[in-house]
């Protein structure tokens, strides 16, 4: 399969770290990608990164938060009965895209803890 050129806002919603690392290799310092959003989700928790791939400090921060599949916590992406986590996560992704489009500042990292009703940005 041929690789598709990455450009524009790139949103990563894959279910393993190897795929994230592969996308990041193509996105890091890529002038055609002004924003990369990486949404990681398990059970009732989510972590969302919003990185400007050409910003060295942000790229370094994101590099520090990549790890192997073996190091990743084993949580189900979303059980069939837990529809609210993907919905809340999608809303936060959309908010980051809106902020980018309107020139507002973005949080590099957002943590969502639904059981604790906590949003840490």
C-alpha cells in the first residue's frame, strides 16, 4: 500500500504506540503539518496531545511521551457500554481544532478522568 502524504491538521486515533511512532516519524518537523493531535484512550480515561510538529520544544515534549507497546498500559479502548468516553474525547479533539483554527492557544496535553469527573489541562 502506498503511503499517503501527510499535510494539514493530522489527528492520530490509532490503538497502539507503534502506529503513533510511525505517524510521528513522518510528521515531526514537517512544514506541511501545522498541528498534530494524538488522542489516547482507555476505559474511562483519555490523554490528548496537541503538538506543533515544527516547534522543537513541543516535538521534544511529544518524543518524551512516546513509548513502546510493551510499556503501554493495557486498558480496553472502549467497552461497548462505555460510549461516553469516545464522545467526550472527540469533543475535546474538536475543541483543539477550533482553537487552532481561530488562533487561540492550545494545551499541549489534556487529561480526562471520567470516573473522577476531572479534566486536567
